C-alpha cells in the first residue's frame, strides 16, 4: 500500500453489526443501521448475518442481538450487544475515542476474521 493510500485509510472507522436474518429485532434495526451509515459517509458500515458467516459464532459467544463491533485503525474500540435504538448507538459512535475498558479479548480475533478478504 502506498503512503497516500495508507493515510487515506487512517482514521477510518468500521462499524460491524452482527445480526441474524431470523431475528425480528435485527430486521427492524436494519433500516436505522442503514440510516446511521448514510449519516456517516466517511465511516464504513458492515451488516454481518451470522447465519451466513457462522465462523463469527466460533469466535464470539453471542447471547443477544444486535452486536456491534466498532474498530478504527485496525483496533477494536467496542464489542458488545446494543439496544437497537438509533440515538443510543449514535451517542456511542460519537463518544468512542479509545477502546472501552474490559473489552472482550475475542474482539481482536473477530476483527481479524471480519477484515479477511
């Protein structure tokens, strides 16, 4: 990767939403998640259906949906379940500057898995 490409990627925040198509709350959350993505065009939002990507279930023990993994510069900042409410998630996104204390160690493995081509 060239220096300009690397600097263009620096600071890009990735927001991964782990959901299941069979989950009613996830299906309802999808439109609000897409609205968040539209409101933050400089960030990258990813919808991950855990049934289509079962390998994530081998890394993270998901008890409830949706689960967000938020990362920046290759480091997870947050990983955990969230209430599917756009204002609450918006506040979370705006408040994150450093990794949340007590971040699940599996967050790093999950991020590596999701960033693989």
